C-alpha cells in the first residue's frame, strides 16, 4: 500500500494518507451449493449469495442475472405490500433455475481440474493443438457450453486431435 501511495501518480493526492487498519481478505463463497438467499425483507445477490463460478472465479455476470430477478421480485413484493420470506422465495427459484445448471457444471470442472494427470493432459494437448485451444477458450468465455468439458467425449475428441 505504501508503494502505491508514494508513487508519482498518487503521491499528490494520497501522500498524507495513512491506513486505518490492516487490509484483510476473505474467501468468496463459491456457487457449489444452493443456499437460501432470501428472508423477511431481504434478498442476497452476487458474492453475498454465493454466486461465484467455482471453475472460473467469475461472478459479475451471475450477480447481474440475480439483480434482474431481485428487481422483478422486489417490484412484485412492493406492489403486493408483502416483503416476507414467502414473497421472496420466488427470487431463489428464478436464480437457481437460471444459474444452477452452470454452477453445478463448474463445480464438476473444478473437481476435474484437481486431477493433475487430467489437467496436464488437457494443457499438453492445448499447447500443441490450436483446435483444442479454441475449444477451451470458447468454454471459458461461455461461447461453448462448459458441460462439454465434463463429458468423457471431450477427452476422446482431444485425444485424437
């Protein structure tokens, strides 16, 4: 932090700044399990709802999907004068119907990535084959469904690529 504050770019603005406390990090809750993300008068979104993709670590897209559903449910709750847990249950259902499948697939992929043999096999093939690079890149950018990466057919395909 001191290096940043004392850099030429920030010194004039933050030269006299002092940290109030030591920075602390925390683990992000991954979307491995379906959590209850609503209650009387509240709905949790984004990181607070555990919507971080377990494979890519990405979460902003999932947070935006959750925000869309939260807005819909909140508007309905406001119009009905009911912000109870029961009224917000629909939010969880909408979020998990939309994101649950992808989060389950990403959880499987994270488990597969723990296998050093399998991970090394895929990386080795990708290093030597542009088609495999494109497939993996497409899966990480959501252009190709991630569930293909958890399919045994994917590994047969790259075995012979």
